[in-house]
C-alpha cells in the first residue's frame, strides 16, 4: 500500500496521461472548432473572482458571475474543456446520480425533494444556455436506462412509477424486453425505461460554447496556467508558478484534477478514469445498434454507455482499469465490453479511442463546500456532470451574489471522506473496482 500511495502522490493527473497544452486525440476534438490558445498568466493581477478550472463548473460559474457584473478570471492548467467536460459520454441525465428513494433516506424527504427540483433545473439550464448562446453541440432528446436481467428491469419500472407518483414526472416510457430489443437490438438487455426529457450532446462543443459566451461577457481566461497554491483570508491570493491573482472570492472547479491543491476536498472526491471509443461510420449496421437517436446507459456498476454520433459512428464508453494510468491500448480495452453487447461489431474498425479522469464521491452525490466564507468548491459529479456541473456553476455564482439556497441544499447532503482520506484512495480504487467488476460478471 505504501508504494502505491507514494506513486499517486507523486503523479500529477493533469499530465500523467496527456501532454501539456494538448487535447486528447478524440472524436470530440476532431469534430470541434477549437478556440485559439490563450496565453498563460504571466503578470500578477487583481479580480473580483478567480475561478480555478475551465470545465463546465468553472465556465458556468464564470459566465453567470460575469453576467451579474463581476470581474472574473479563469485559470486553466491545460486547455478549455480539457478534462472530463470535453471527454465524457455527453449524457444529460434526469435526477441526481443517487436515486431519489436512496437520497430521501440519506438526506431527508424535504432536502431530497428540493434536490429533485434542482436536478430538473440542471437539465433546463443546459438547454437554455444552448439556446441562448446558439451553441451548436448536436443536442438530442432521450436516454434509455437498460437492465441486464428481469430483476433489474422490475427495479427500473418501480423507479419510473415512483418518479411519476411523487414528482409527476411523466416523460418516462417503461420498456419490457421486447421493447428494449426494438430500441437496442442486443440480447444483453431485458428491459428498462426511456426518458425523453433526458438527452445527449457533443460535450466539447458545449464546453467551447460556454467559453465563448464567457469571453463575450468579458471573462479573462488564461490557459496552460496551473495553480500551485492559494492563501485564505479576507482577500484570496491564488498562486501560479509565475504570478498571483488577488481576489475577493475564489472558486475551486477542478473535479478529478484537483490533486493536492485542497486536501479537505481531495479526501471526499476521488479521481477515476473512464474510456470511450468512436467506431468507423456504421452505415447499414446503424439499425443493428440503435433504432432511435437516443443514448443508452446500462445497469452495470462499471457502466456501459453509448449513442450514435451525428456522422453515424457508435460512441461507446466502458471498460475499467485499476490504475490512474490509461491503458496502452484503450481501443482493445473498450472493444471487449462493446462486443459483449454487439457481437456483430467484432471486426468493426475503431477510429478514435481516448480516456478521461472524472471525480466520484463515496455516496455518488456532488460535494459542495465553502472552505471559507469567500472560497467555494463544487465537484464529485460521479459521472453525472454535464447537467449537474453546469448547475453547480450557476449555484456557486448565486451564492457569491448572496442567494445561497441551492448551494446550501447540496451542502446539507451528508458527505463522507474515503476511508484513509486522499492518501488511501488509490488502493481503495483497486479493491472497489475488483469487487464491482466481479459483481457485474456474476450478474448481481
């Protein structure tokens, strides 16, 4: 354990799997009009607010703050949307990452019901930002959650009924095995439900669109500018290797790439890797994968998720690894779960394969906190970040501007550090992935 812990401490996940200043060679990068590289911070400056990280949380908070009249600076260690925001599966899910029935037990009915409302707001916020700023990111409606056996299908149908009865949520169509097969022609799945108010998009194009909106609102963005430390106080001082931002407020929007910047957050948000491939265009094979332009998420703990791209490829995410290093051959690692679901794609070419690092929490709920009255942090979206991180940025901005209701609701959710804190996360990751992979393979 000691050697593995020391290894993780020495590794900087910002650069462990990626070259400095370069996006991954993903299908998302290949199909996005990237912004020019913005200069690193070289001179110390003063700002109202300094945001650390140019992913969805940072871009959303900066945009909403700038629109409220604040002078905002974003410091990004790599490129805009470089992390999970530009690499993820693109799914805009309904609800929180933790299902509502479990959330009621964890946080109480009143808080859980309010968090449902906020989750609905998260989807609406993404859609409204796309419409308001004319972000061309191929937004489409529909996510189907599919189970691997009859028992999981029944659980999904129960949850659909629960959402309809408690919240009046009527966007879900329950699917039996026949209906699931008609949607996704794979014998793997035994039913589930289709949520038409959920959706999917091109995540990097969405991040770039948010960045353009923020820049037009006079937000300053400095790329290739890693924050090395910050000083707490009435004025926050955010340090890089070359300069300092002195500000009234700071926002930590680093998610899985936080590193050792703030140990109290790192003890509750663990970075993990996930992997996606893009096949060659499927042509006539498309109808043998999906018969509607919706996204799929299955019930495995090490989840498989997939959808069709606008140019007819299968974008498939899945697989697992037991290290913070990406596999040497990501395509082979992801091909294995892909052909378990679609055996007929065994010989299909994979044109792009990439990995990314996200942040998860012990209870799969985002971790919101105030380190001090003027330092805010939001992260740990646990694979539910497209909508939730966008909302988090909005709620951080509201809290800084004096309206704390939404931010405080997330703060009330009981949060637990990983056993042993940040130093023990790596061996814990290995144990957890081994256990849950075994569960998935045994089908329970």
